[in-house]
């Protein structure tokens, strides 16, 4: 593999010979340090902590996964303290260096090359001089490290110019990932930071920079205007106004943006130290869990589910060729294999050649394969799965899961680190003392009552913290009510508030926290490592004209998602189409996770008046498909609602109705009888943990055991009035 690596922005204008094999060219920009700055609205771009580490991890992922020759260039401004970034000045992401790096990228790119541009840092907004192109009157920007030294911004029209040149003139396959935001606002909490300007005076536009700065771009005004117009024309003149207006909706590239226009891109403190962008972390996790479906749409759905289940105020966006393969080529599988060093047969344990020095932690799961295995994609070849329960410097002891025999395990056998994604079952809660409440509100007493209830009734699912990034925050309002916030300090939608003086108020708050945990755990449940997921297609369709609900669901037209969700009108019927491309029949169950934090059965539907269906699933035969009809309504008094439709598919007998739950403001009754599933059900561990009277697990990995096969898909459906 050819591998060019450069840290810095030198512009190499030398021509490369035509006809050479395609090269994967990456420009990675991470801006932690910002020179002292202050905008006319009194806001500032504060220095960040997670952008350089974002770029470092992205670079490692590219080197591990890309199979073609690599050309990676980086611009970094590490925050090392003091009044200057770390590293050489030539490698800082100043405006001058960013422009030179993009010019150099343009000069080096040949037809057939693949180009990836990643930016982690602040985003901003300025007034545009292209009012005819920008109905809103603003340009969105990337903020260079030297913005406080009178520098200029890299505007969206500048980025569009390079994208147009790369795709049109150089015929490259182009991807842009932006972990930044140009809107949003301040956060309230610990170790959570927005990637936009903060601290604007009251009444001022919080992120708009009206300072006089040079307005000339990376090319002439005519060239910028023409490039923007060409991209808009390539996308049919449509802009995703309800999602992100960063760039025109074109079919010539892929853009993955951290959030909607009106939202905030967050960075958070990691449990083990260090910080990261929420979207970049989800992006890297999704890359690790990819199967054969390596399209941007498949990856985006995983990113969206991961981010939005934890941070409801941040909704990643995807523009462009969603059906295109990620990075434009099949990715090399990452093989994290170690060896079995010792076997403790009486205790069914193995010692593995991975320890603290390699980042191995208790709870990590390794699939053990026969000696000589080189193809680790065949899960049925595993002889067992072992979970690490004791870590040492360079080795770890791991116990075989129940049902796996120790006899087939051999010394020197390869053990592969499996999907590290896990669902947090012990969630951190911060009791947030506000400094803007009247002194007569006794925050210590009210928050202390919640703390005492967490200790007494948290069942091991909740733990109080004062540092790091929490999962939830509890605060008081001016009208003396408890409020549940997300990690950034925004109230979690549709959870409601509880009066401090209400009977058992603190207990109700804790019950709602556990309710949220349960719902968010189900939302975070992603595809396991299973060949089944690559043989399943799930689509939404509009019924054909003249269709009646009294007739079977047939025909229909595929609905395309609008940004991050499928948008339908109230009282509309839709078909859910499930296509089974495997050689075995599959069992299907469908649930609806409403934005009122209730979980309801859709398929099979419960008979009228009953909470549970009388059937556990519907069966779709091999190489066949099925359509299920659903109708969506709006809650009274609301103009929109969001439902997450989760489709569970399994080869074996399973019961998913233990997932069901009332809405968060409905008293919970435990009178429902849930039929048991087999102990080897792949979801059994999650069910067992969530239903425990006292949780002892910090997280759970509901992954397939050898021979099991199940998968899940989810679709976001927004019901809104026209």
C-alpha cells in the first residue's frame, strides 16, 4: 500500500501521472485551540478539548479500513495551554493553511480518486453578500484557529467551490463530515461543550458574527456563484431547509453533518478521560459494526440512533448519495485477534494475550475460533465466546459463556474482540445547582431528596456523579418543579416536570429516570453481528390509490426519507414492507417507541382492549416478503410527533413483548404476563438486566451467541401537519 502522510498545509502543485491506480485522499482538520477572540455580540469561540482526538481516531480508522493507496494530510491545533496551539505553525488550521490544504488537495486529485474531508471544531455564521443565493441571508462557516487575530472564515460557498471542482473537474468520489454547528447555544452541565460561539449578551443573535472581515473567498465571486448554482442544479434545486442548509442537496457527494441548523453539536468528556465529538464518536462506533451493507444510509441510521437516543437536542444529518458505499470502496475488516495463552478447564476460563496495556477492559467479549482461522466473518465457526472478568498488564482472564464447552478451545487459538458497542445500564445522574434561582428556593433540600431516592430506589441503575459527562441532570425551575435535563442541560422533551411539594415527588423523579433508561436502552439496541441483517430489507410505502384498510396490504410506492425522518401527514396509512432474502423463514415483531416515552406493539397488533398481542410474531417465509399496514395520528394539541418504528427479526422463537411500556406520565402496572423466551434468546441478557430488582451490571452487550441469528432495524417517522 502506498501511504503518503503530511502534517501541514504545504501546497504541492506537482502533477501526478494520469492512469495511476485510484488514491484515497483525506484532509483531516481538528481545532481545539482558538486564539483569544470576541465577537460584536460579546460571544466567543472558546477552546475545545475533543477535536484533535477526533481527527487522531478518524485517521486510525482510515488506515485500518481503507484498502487503496492513502494520502492523508492533517491540520491540528492542540490545546496545550498558553496563548498558542501546540505543534508547528505550518500545521495549524489557520484560514491561510486551510485554503492552501484544499488547494493542494485539488491539485493532487486525479479522476477516480476518493476524497474525504473531516472537520471537527467550531462552526459559525456571517452575513452573506450572495443574498440571491441565500434566502436566509447568512453564510455558514468553519472557524479557523486564528479567527481572533483578524482572520476570515472558510464559508460554505468556499467549501462548495472545492466540492464542485473535485466532483465535476476531477471526477472524484467525495465525502465531507462536519462535526460542528453554526447555531445552538450555551450548555448547562459538567464537561459538555457546544461547538459554536457562546456567551452572547442577552437579546443578541447568539452565533452571528457581524464584525468587519475580508469577504473575498477562495475564488472570484463569479466562480463561487457558479459552483453553488451547479451543485443546486445537480440536486434538482432542492435544499433541505428543515434539516441543514450547510450545502445544496446534490447527488455528487455525501455530507454527514453533526446536527440540524437550529441545534448544537456537542463534545463530551469520555469515561476514561479525554473528550470527543458526540457525532464523531457515533460515526466511529457505527463503522465498527458494519456488515455487508456498507452504504452511507445504513451507517447514518446507526449514527442517528446512537446520538439521538442520548442527546435528543442533536440530530445528525445526511445529504447526497446515501446509497453510495462508505468511502467509495469495500472496507477492509478490522481483525482484533489475540491468542489463548492458558486454559483453566475446571473453571471454564481462558487467559488471553490482551490486557490493560492494549485497552482491554472487564466486560470485553472475545469470540474464540479454531487454530488457523483467517476468515473471522463466519460466526458459526466460533467454538465459544468469553467475557473478560480480570485484567492484568498484558493479559486477561475471561470466562466462557454458559453453554459453550471448554474442550474445543485450544492453546494458541485466535480470539477476536467482538463488537465493543454496549448499552449502559448504570447511568450517571448529576444534581445541578443553578445560580439563577431565587435564594428562597432551597435547592440543597430538594435535590438532596432526589439523591436520597436514587440511593434507596435506583435499583443499581442510577449513580450520582459530580464530574464527567452525566447521562441525566436534575434541576429545579423557577416555579419550584423538578426538571430532567439531557447532558447538555436541555430539558428532555415530553418528560414533564414534577412539583417539589407533590407527595412522593422525588420518588416520581427517580421512577421517570428509570423509565427513560429503559426506553433509551431499547432505542440504542443496534444490529448485532449477524449475517441475517444483510439479508433483510425494510421499507415504508404509501398504499396504492383506492386501497382500503379492510383489504390486505399490497402494492404501494416507496417513501424516501426527508432528512433524518420519514414525514407523513396525520391520519395517514403506510405499509411497512419486510423483505426476507434469506433461505430460512424469519419471525417479525414491530414496536413503536413514541416521543411520549411509551413502547407499544404494532405487529402483531394487540386485540382491542388488550395490552399485549395474542401472537408473539408474524412469520415471513424464505425469499418472500410481507407488508404490514399502520396508521399514524397526532396527539391532541400537537402539530408534530416523532415515532421510532423498531423491527425485530429472528430465526428462532422469541418474545419481544417484554419491551412494551406505558408512556412516561402513565402510572405503571405490572399486571401484564409476559411469556418467557428460551434462555439462549440473544436478547435475554438485556431483558434480564432491565427487569432486575437490583441491577449489578454497568453495561450489557446483547450480541448474538454462536448459532443465534437476530437483527433489528429502525425507522424514524415524523407525523406533522402540512
